[in-house]
């Protein structure tokens, strides 16, 4: 949960930079008979200091497309960065803005969870009130 919060915070307060591929190494791991690769990217903070981030994936084409790999980093701790295409939903960079869209199935699941939570709270409140009202009868 804290990791997801950090990612969301980087989207709201972070700086966007373009990552440069330094290395692509095949690991000894396979997922569904597809090899897993470790890709290491470098990025520079506004101060000019260089940092590196790595990602492991069985779909390296996702990180090697013709579009630049964007990394959001924390300006207070530039070593903390996150690849935008590892975030849930569809993340798009438009100028200096980052927009994350959530697909309809994720939204439906969130609504269902919200309704379930509301129902649990309402039924607990009702049961508590009825228990307390019993003392007056």
C-alpha cells in the first residue's frame, strides 16, 4: 500500500524525465516459457546528477518502443524514480502533464468495493443503534 502511495505521490509532485537504455540482460528466469530481461535505464535530475533504475520484464518491447521511456522521480530524493508504464491504467504524457486513465473494469471493481464497504458500515451502524435502542424498551 505504501508503495502505491509513493507512486501516486511521484505522479503529483515528481519531475518527468526521459530514460536512456544502458543495458538489457537476459536473466535465468522464465515466465510462461518467455525469458525475463533486466533493463537498466539512466536519467538525470535537474541538478545534473545521474541515476539508474532497473526493471525486470518478460515483455522488453514494452520498454524499447519508439516512444521514450518516461521516469518520474522525487525532486527531494532523485534516486527514487518510477517507470510511468509500470503504473496501473493507461498513463499518458502530454507536455509536462501526466494523465492516468483507469479502464472500465477497474472502475467497476472500485465501485463494487465502495458499495460493499458502504453496506458493511451501514449495517454495523444499524445493528449498533438497534442494540442501544433495546435498552430503552
